[in-house]
C-alpha cells in the first residue's frame, strides 16, 4: 500500500470519527471506548477550540478590524466578532464536557 492511500485512509477515519462525535456523540464515544485506539479523539473539542482561537485572534479579527476600520465606523460585523467568538468557545467547552462525561461513563461501564 502506498503512502498516499495510507494518509487518505487515516484522514478519512479521523474525519468520520470527528463527524460522528459532532452528530451522534453517544454512539461514537461508545465505539471509541470499546476499540481504545482513537480514545485520544475525546479531546478533539479542546484541539478545535485552540486552533480556532489562534486563527481567530491572529487572522480573522485583525483583518476585519483593518478592512472595516471598526474604531471609526459602525459596521455590524465588528459587533458580531465578540458574539461569535464567545459562541464558538461556549460550544467547544460544552462539547468537551459532554465527551468527557461519556468517556468516563463508558470506561466505567466496560470495565
């Protein structure tokens, strides 16, 4: 098997697990705890939150403030910057708490 297929297969598996954790976390976490190979993916929301926060603060916010000059104009997008960043943070923290609860619950149940 060549490297391109291995990389594609790993990326597909990670994307499928990520989508499963987002759409139906109960079933996906149950299978993750049973298989024990991808249990590290229960920390995925923390990784997503850190990547989004870094790209948000160093990429999106400075560009929006520069392009729309948020100090001198009253552009609606400037007001949405704080709201959307708080919403993303809340969602990722809530998602992480749910996944850690399910991880603890299934690891105790399958002992």
